[in-house]
C-alpha cells in the first residue's frame, strides 16, 4: 500500500469492493495452496524429493530428542533448573 495520504489523492482511496477483492486474493484457500504445491512438484520433481528427504530427516532427528525430554519429566528426573553440579552440592 502506498504511503501517499488520501487527502492528496482522494480519487485513489480504497473502496469496499477493492478491499474485499484484496482480502480474498491475500488469503488463498487450502485447496488453492494444495493445487499450487502439486504444480510445483510436477515442475520440479528432484527438488520436491530433496525437500521431502530433508523434512523426513528433520522429523527423525527430532523424535529421540522429544522422547528423551518427555521420559525425563515422566520419571520425575530433576532437570537441574539451570544450576551446575557444583552449585547443587553446596
């Protein structure tokens, strides 16, 4: 949107029709996004495979981390509260 004040250009002020059209264009539906993604995959299959592999690797790396955190809390383990071992002894 321009930073020109509406006083300088009163004929360029947004109308209800243009605002509604901009809002509709700014928020595509889920099916529109899926169709666009499918088109990109068809155009660039190698890139899509690489992106999928990266997502799978990231998910696989995150699972053990999430499990260890949840097991530590479930077993009542002391998370330390940010203190070192020396500070806990005293």
